[in-house]
């Protein structure tokens, strides 16, 4: 059986390109109303306290090296530690909260709006 190398290469390239078509999912578009922007105190703090701080991202917690107890610490995690990518479960990033269900899209949107509107307290 004599296989055509050009046909094999073309087939491989086609499968590779088709298989990688959705490898980079687009960033979701979130509608953040500037008339009622998300704030840390009213929107983000409770989400982070319940899903991140309790048991993990606090002093003595299992992920105490990344603290999420204050607005400044959460802001730093967004800017330096890829927090948004982790809570969105983007590929290539550790999914957070770890060993739990993904945050609701509503909660992810609130955190995203807080970031997009300048980290208002």
C-alpha cells in the first residue's frame, strides 16, 4: 500500500486546524452599567468572602500565599495573579474556586464590572 505523502500532510493539517478552531474562546461581553457600577463593598466582597476567603485565601488557609481579604488584595490578584481568568475557568489557568462549582455567571459579571469600572469600593 503506497500512501501519498502530500495527501497525508494535507489531511493532518486540515484536522489540526479544525481541531484547534475553538481553542481560544472569545472573552464574554459583559454589560456594565456606569449609572450603577459594581462596588467592592456592595457586590464583590460577599462573593469573595463566601467562595474564596473561607478556608483558602486567608492567613493560614490552604492558599494563604494569595490573600483575598480586602479590596486591595483582590485588586492585586486581578492585576497580578489572573483572578478573572481563574474564575472564568479559562484554559491554561487553575480553575477557582478549586474543587467547587464554577461561580455563577452573574457573580463573574459583577466582579468583571467592578474591575472594568475602576475597582470602586
